[in-house]
C-alpha cells in the first residue's frame, strides 16, 4: 500500500516537471490590449453619438451599447469573435461584448433544436443568472442607500 502512495507522489512530481509554463505576461498584455481596444471603441462610438447625432453624455450610452452588442453578435455569427477570444483570452470578455458573444454563440450552437427550446432556452439559461444577480445586487444597493438616507 505504501509503495503505491510513494509511486503516486513520484508520478505527480514527474508529471509536474513536464507541464508547460503558462505565458502569463504575454496573455495579460494581449487581454489588456484587446479589452482596452474594445473600451476605446466604445468611447469613440459615444463621441460619435454626441458629436454627430446630438446626444448628451448621459443619453449617448444607450446607442453606444446597442452598437457594441450588434457588432459582437455579428462578429460571433461570422466566427471572428471566437478567434479574437482565443488570442486575447479574458480581454474579449469585456462585459457588454463578452455577454453578447456568450448569448449569441449559445443561440447559434443550439439553433437545430428549434427556436423556443434550442435558441431561446439556451440563451436564457445563460442570461437568467446574470439578470437575477443584477436585479438582486441593485435591490441590495438600493436598500443600503435607503437605510443610510434614513439614518442621516
């Protein structure tokens, strides 16, 4: 029995020596560059809506987010967003575009199962927890803010 434990530990030790090192620095740089580029594109779009379409800073966010979502879904459908994600890692998971990519890729993957159970079911299986968490978090923050307001 002890012989088996020793050989298992030895195996783990040897296997660990052959595991390739992760390129953490280059992965971080790529994630930073792609995530920053997506955010920069959002800022550019927001300026376009302010400058050319008469939006103010407060209202320019809505069409900006809509365009970013549209672009992410379009690039997902064309298979480009997945390649960007493979290269950049977490950089492509910037909240708006990453979430749009996740939902649209789930819809594309399960379209053969039908519109309701395939596309709708799989998309909202992902979106449901996000929506619930967002709603609960907003409620808790509003409650805390209200309690602090009453206390002052």
